[in-house]
C-alpha cells in the first residue's frame, strides 16, 4: 500500500525547468519528422492509443523509445533533485511521453492512489496550432469564483495551466483534474507533447 503524504500545495508551476529541454524537443522532432522513414518494422511503432471510455483518449509511450534513455534519466534526475529540496524529499516515478492531437483529451478524474503529486512537463513547441490541451486542476473555492454570465464558466471551477514549453506543473493528485479536448492539429510535431507522471 502506498504511503500518501499530505501535499504541501495544490498546484506549483515552474518555468524554464530543465536545461536540456531544447535537446529533448529536437530529438522528438528528429524521431517523428520524416514520415517517409516510418514503416511497420521501424522504431516509430511505439505509440499506444490510450482510450478509456469517458476518461482518457491520447497517445502515450515510453519516452526512452523517442528521446533516448540518457535524456530521460537526466530529466528524472533533475526532477528528483527539485523534489528533494522543494517537496520534502518526495520521489518522482518514471514518466510517460504523451501526445494529444485533434479530439484527444482527459475527462475529469483524479489519481489519488498513484502518489502525492502529479507532474506534467511540457515539450509542446507552440500552442498556436491548437486550442484546448491545458491542465485544469480543481480550485479550492470554486463557487466563489463563478460568474454565471461568464463565457467558459468551467474556468471558475478549475485553475487552467497552458502547456508552455519547458514548464513543469506539479499538483495534488487527489484533486479533480482534466485536459480539455485538443482541437486544430493532427500533425504530431504541432500537438500537445508532455512528460507526465507521479511523485510519491
């Protein structure tokens, strides 16, 4: 049974988190970039179409298959050092590499059995090619922030964090959270690309 520690915060956003972000993004673009190099027997056959009715719809893979073990190990080491100083020694678990294209999303859910925190680290190059794709985490005082005449009133219920390049988001795993449906691109070079996982 997982020993769940009480979280120190609900959400924390850290800009410019990893010094090797551009290197990891370049590795992804080299891997995905030339469609003519893709075949049924190539390394590109690594994506899992993760579909759970009413909960998940996105692509995921072991990031080592795309950006390489050395970069993944360096990211986890960098995250572990951050957790040691900022999160009372909490330990990050290995990440997934996740890709959201047109129509993909996370419905409202929580991950209370997976750890103390969830993390979302963005390798998304730009948000100009799609809408949606933010990580939305339930607010403490949702109803005091609601304005019934406001467009997109759901933003009153959630803190909305866009997937800015080289940004780390940590949040309390027990809280309801979601990723609104991505709309606008089917190009894997222009989608929402993140390393995601949990911290115990």
